[in-house]
C-alpha cells in the first residue's frame, strides 16, 4: 500500500478526470478500504478541493468546481505540455493574454524539477512553428528526447516508418544529425541531416520511434536557405507554388504579428504594408488574407486564389444572412 501522501496524490489524479467514481471502484483502484478512502476524501476537502459525494448502493465521489483554484496535480508529460503551450501563447500573441501566459509560464517553470525543466525548455527551443500549425498526436517522450538531442547537438538513431520509397511501411533504422523540430499543418517534423544518405531529410514525428542519443556531438550544418520551416514546407509541397502580392491597409505593427513566416513585408509606411506571399494551396492563401484583419488590395494573384476568395465570400455572406436577427 502506498503511503498516505502518495495515495492522496493518486486519489486526486483520479478525481481530476472529472468522472463519477463509485466508492468501491475508487477504493479498489487505490487498494484501500472504503473507510480509508473516506478519510482521504476528507483530507482533500481540508486542502480546499470540492469533492462531492453521494450515499447509497450507487454512491460515489466526483470532483466539483470550487470558488477558488486549489493546487493542481499533473504528470511529467502534462507539465512539459503546459510549458510549451504557455511559451507559444506568450510569444505568439499580444496584449493581456500574452502577459498572463508569461506570468503563468514563470510560475510553472519555477516549481518544475530540474530534469523536467530541461526537457520542457529543450522542446521549446528546438521547435519552429510554420503557419497555421496545430500540435499533432505525438508521444511527449519522443518529442522531448528528440528536442534534447537538437539542443545538445547530439546525433540520433531511431526507427522510422516511411510512407513511400524503397521500403514503404517498414520501420528502418536511421542515423541523423537533428537540427530543428518544425510544425506544419497538424504534423510535427524533424529536420535533420541523414548520415546514411548524406543529405537533408524531414521526418514525420508520428512515424518516428525509439529515439536514442549516440553521445556523438556534431557541428551544426547550415540549413539550406537558412529557414528550417521554409525548407520543410518546400519538401512537402505538391505542384507549383502560388505567389501573391498584396497591399494591406494597416501599419506594420498590426500586420507583423498576424503574418508569421508565411509572408514577407517588402515595403511599408505609417498606414499600409506591401506583402509577398507564397502558398501551395489557394485555400491557405485565402485563409491567410482573412487573418490579416484589415482591408487588402490584390496586386497580383493566381486565378485559383481569386476564385477561392469569391467562393468563400459568397458562402460566408449567405451564412451571415441566415443567422437569426
């Protein structure tokens, strides 16, 4: 049986799933009697956690929402995810939300054990966001191991399941100098120099397994073009790249935080900016223009982009007209 402190933390972890736990089931999970469970529940209530209970044959417990926020219990992967998410919010947004995220980040980092702090900070430092990125389902342990290798400039070996090529579907052993983690769309990629193939490669992280550091340190090579995100996007592109030139009726201070790396400001004054945009999909280009939140004049654009804008405009206008008054 676990000691009282560790058992109480385990109880809190189970209750934080916010599901209803039957008393007998919860006691069984903790390997204690129902009498001991009741004492542990009271201990949590004394600490400020609003644990609701019901009696009878179908009685049990559920963690409710309280007027104040008691301490949270998170595991290692959850702590790392919090640091990375808060760091992205703090650096990628402005105003009070960014300040609140930065404040929360400082509090979380302050209480992290040294080992977890190093893992979380390595992942943040190694990651480059490409436009419109969302974190995919990749094991946190795999991400943090690869990120530490990027930070420490340590060669990696791992199993990789390729979709195509000479052995599609087969997990092959790879030996790589890891340079950056990049997010594109809903997927994470590792950009690295493949030592077996003597060339740069990008590896989808959800196909990468069992990363192992080799203790061999490498001297960082220059990434082709100098931009990891652009290199990975280019390798993923299908068909001809679309190029747009637009003028935005907003100052650079308004435009810069909204364009990310997907467009380049080539000229600006106090009231407007001229942008050059490259995209592999007309829908991404249209979405990017909408995200500027300012009037846009198109100087040049492929017909596919113009057609997409017209179709979206018609469909969204109809949707707005159908909304209840």
